[in-house]
C-alpha cells in the first residue's frame, strides 16, 4: 500500500496549526493548534478523529520543540511522524511572489526563494521557513510541499496586478498586487461551480472571504482576474483589525502632522484599525449584539464594513462582466446572516438577492441562499484551506514520483 496521509502545517510566528488527513477518503485524522510558542506558558489543543480533545500547557521555547510536541501528540494516537503511512508534509506559505504559481516540492532553491521574499512578507515568511526547516529535520526523507497563499492570484492580468506608480521604482522593490487567501479563493470558487452543477471553466464567481482577515476575488472560468489584497494583506476590505483601502496620504499626514513613526503607523493600520478601531470589537457576533442593542458606534462600524463590501461586489461585477455566483466564506461569511443580507441589499438591479428564510438557516455545507428564480446565485460555501493544501500536496507528490508516487497506486 502506498502512503496516503498528508500532514498540513501552518506555522505562524508564535503558533503552529496542523491537520493530519488521509487522502483515501479525505478523512481528517487529527486537528490541533499549538499557541504561544516562546512565551512562558505555551498551549496545545489536539483533537483526534472522533472527538475527545486533549489540552496541554507547558514551556515550548521554539518551533523545533513545537513540532516535536505535535509529533508526540500524534504518536499517542498511533499517528506519529515516523509512520510509513505519511506521504508528505504540506506547508502553508504566505508569500510566493510572482515566482511560485503552483504548489512546489521544497528543495534548497525553493527555500532560498521563499527567503528572498521576506522583505515583502516580514511577518509570515520567516515563520513559514522555520516550520519547513524543522519538519525537514524531523523527516528528511519525506517530500515537503509549499502551497502558497499568493499562487492562485498569479493569473491576474498586469492591469489588475500593477499599482499606477513609477514602473522602475515598483519593479526595483517588487511592488505589485500579489493577493492572499489564494488557497481559500481557489477552493471556494471550485466548490461554488460544483454547487451550481457546472464546470469551473464555465463559471464566473465573486468570492468574499470574510474572516478576521478579509478579501474578495473575481474569478473568471476558474482563474483569478482580480483580488482585493495587494502587496500585503492590508489592502481592500474593512477587516477585523486592518483598515483596508485608504488614501495613502493618510500615512504621510500621520508622519508629518501626527509625529508617528512608520512602525507605529504599521501597527495602527494592521492591528488597531478596521472593526476594532472603529468600535472596539472585531468579533462580528459581538458587533451584531451591540447593533441590536442600539449601540451607535457598532452600527457605524457595521455600516462601513458593509459599504466597502458592496463596493467590491460592484467593482468585481464590472470586472467580470457576467457573474454567475457570489460566494460568502470564512468565519463571518459562513456564519453572519446579517452581513450577507446587508451586503446584497439593494443590488436587485444586478440580479442579486438573498432569500431571508434560506439565509437564516445555519449549516456547515455549501448551500444557495438566493431565491430560486435569481439571475445570480448567492451561496454560502465553507472554506477548507487545510483540505485544499493536502489535496494539492498529495496530487503533486503522486504526480512527481515522490514517496507516495514511487509505488504503484492500484
Ligand atoms: P481567521 O482565519 O481570519 O482568523 P475566521 O475565518 O476563523 O478567521 O473568522 C473569524 C471571525 O469570524 C471572528 O472574528 C468573528 O468575527 C467571525 N465569526 C465566527 N463565528 C461567527 C458567528 N457565529 N457569527 C458571526 N461572526 C462569526
């Protein structure tokens, strides 16, 4: 039997999220999160298939210890990293620049390129690299695959990918619109086509990934033609803690008149803006509770969030020309019916409407929430970035003759 399991690792600066999947039946064997790496007390929450979470806290000084702790936890369920069933490790890598348009088997040249991209992803790529190097040290024999958040967006035309600034300056510093959340946009646009019973190549979709970070994308026939995040995840929609679009002159003004440093403004716009900056909360559940209780600041924050979302729906409608579906996904998109209702309200002229009854139904599977006779389908499509990373990793390893592909699969 060929190995069929894939471990998906999402290594952040102080956390590691992981899932172990069996690709034979797309089963999730274990899910976990190790947080607060390097702090006094780190925490691990591990949930094997069938439930019964285990929690552990103690000192985890670095990523190497973190991955060893994860491996030890998996081993308790007979799923250790030394298992011959493990076909590959798939790593989420945030920034792949223009170079990486596909998932890629990691070698020294790939590591060097991810490292070269650190100036455009100073928070994410170093943590992703540490995760990869640690996993390589633990299982040097195993194929390790990088799946990039930016890859799905590399199909954007230059007209969407370039900022209208001096070309030489932009190119010298690799300034362009890369986009993020690509794994989610790819998965959700494909699942939306499946929900409509059509081939992805025949369908134009606006995907609204609304989590704590949020981004929109315009997908024509399965290929991304525009997305709302740019050089970094700061551009675009109003997010939990990020401002999204803004006149760049606000930054000069804060420097010259407000006396703030570049780092202070970076923190302001990434961590203290968006919903939390507007009303003090970034959780849409709490914001809706406050709105329903008549809180004016929460109401204004909600309205600003929806106004921006609507502008992007309109913009991407225009970019695509013909839209078959608008798909809501991620924490807010999947759960917040009032957001979906408000985002589409008044867009009947574009063929967009939400059926109140369908919108109110909760569920964890892809579903339509537009009226049966609607010109454009409106859908809720739960995202599954880990499954997508595992699927892409496994397909690549099987296809490239890595350990999983080295044996006859039949
Ligand atoms: P990320 O991966 O970007 O951290 P998620 O996609 O998990 O985020 O989304 C997290 C957000 O989803 C929370 O901040 C909260 O605003 C929102 N959310 C989660 N559950 C609900 C719910 N039941 N109703 C409304 N909003 C929700």
